[in-house]
C-alpha cells in the first residue's frame, strides 16, 4: 500500500490559457521525514515539467505515476500479532476508504440498460441487473468451491469479498476472479496502480446532498483546516441516515480467515449499518 506520513508541495508554473490555471502542484511523499518528502517533491516537479511540455493529455499519467496515494491516513487495522492488515484513509471527496493488500474486495457496476440492450432482451438475451450478477457469482463459486464469497449490494451494483483466504494484491488468482465476475475495469486498474484492494466505507457526498470538500489533503492553512473540520461534521451527520452496502448472500462454506474477519468487522461497522437507503 502506498501511503505516506510526510508530504511536501512545490508549485510549477504553467500557461493559464492552456491549463486553466497558472500553476500546478507537485507533491513529494515520504515515510522517513519532512526533508525526504521535500527531496521527492523536487524530483516530481521535474517530471511534472516534462509532462507539461507534452501537453494536457500527458497529465493523465501523473496521478498514477506519482506513487503514493495522497489521502489522509485515519486508522490502521492490525492482526493479533501486530501486522497491519488494512489502512483507513479519507479520499479526495471526503469518503472513508478501506485499503488492504491481502483481503480481496471487488466492485461490480450494474449500469442502466441502453436501447440496444432493451431491444435484445426482446429476443431472449438475459437482463444484466443485480440479480443477474448475484446468480453469476453463485455459479462461479460452485465451479470454484475453494472460495467463499460474500456479496453486498451497493448503490451502483455489487461488492464481493473472498472471506476464507487471503491474497497477494493483483496476483494471478485475484485477476482471474476479477475477470470472471466482471469487476469494474477502473477498479481493477486502481488496484494495480495503488498496490491494494479498496472498499469505500462511507457515502459519496453528493448522494447525501453534501458538496465535495473545498480543499484537498494535506491542508496547512488554518482557514482550510477549520473549513474542512466543519465539512466533516456536516458529512458525518448526513451519513447517519444511509448505508453504503447491504449484505445480499454468502456463497460457499461458512468460514472466515482470521485476517479477513478482522478487516470485515471494521468494514461492516462503517458501511453495513442496516439502513434501507444506499449511498
């Protein structure tokens, strides 16, 4: 997992007519000290200038290239012997995210059918709704009985968790599960880039009528810190009326690997509150 304790920022001048702003930020990160973070910021500023010289499209590479995930670390989930099993962070739009290298989570998006899909259903093609994907997961587990798969409903689809064993992030077995169950390609790409599985625990703010935070971590100015503290208070209050996921089914033997059990306990505490509305 790519998270850092120390951050440093360097501003890089750009053409406002092209980029819509007169500067971009290069962030350096380190788990050693602030000085090392500053050194990394200098390195990244050099790379950022090279990308800028190639144009706007090249900047799409930057967030993946940048290495560490620029999110505030809130808490760690540890095993009985002190190993870090997962890290809770707050993402760029303020939601709490669970990050783990060893517990396989996967999100499956279920999109509203377009005209062609509706037309083809008239000729017998299956409707690919949430029930369709739950059935697909069930059939996959029957064909692969070495996995126990827990299925949750989300606002936009389903979330799967393999509960009876742990994985190496982006291993061949993890990739095979993702491919067979149609896990969201963007989610798969993020898992690879960030070297961990991720599961959002709290709602997207716009689904509970809350704006995104006005600033992004790390915040240094007192005005930003005060504004964000106020935002968190409003967000947490609005979040109490919804759940992020709802348990649908468990396929396979009723067994949880001890590491998975610890991680899932925190996952369910935050996201599976039993309220009807999903967000």
